[in-house]
C-alpha cells in the first residue's frame, strides 16, 4: 500500500467508535472480529487493486504490521 492509503487506514483505526480490541500502536494493527466487514469495505475503497496483505488470522481477529501493509500484493 502507498503512504496516503496507510494514512487513511490509520485514521480509520483512530476513530473513537472502533471496538476496544481494534487498535494500532504505531507498528502493529489489530482488527477485532466484530469489525472485519467494515475493515474489508475500507480496504476496497482505499485500494481497488489490492490482492492481499500478509497477516495472521484467528477466530478473534486479524493482526498485521505496517511493514505488511507496505508489502501488500496488487494486481
């Protein structure tokens, strides 16, 4: 992802209405399971050519780093 897309993503994480467990600490992102749909919708809006982001997934959510965003795959 490009820097402007990452900044928009960070702004989404800063929204006070986000679930308590959805967070960004400067390097690591965590998306709670309750917000995965909203997160995926945001990604489609930000980057329509995005194929995927290297991440860890389990039943409680998704984890990835800022470096993973920079290494995201595009068409």
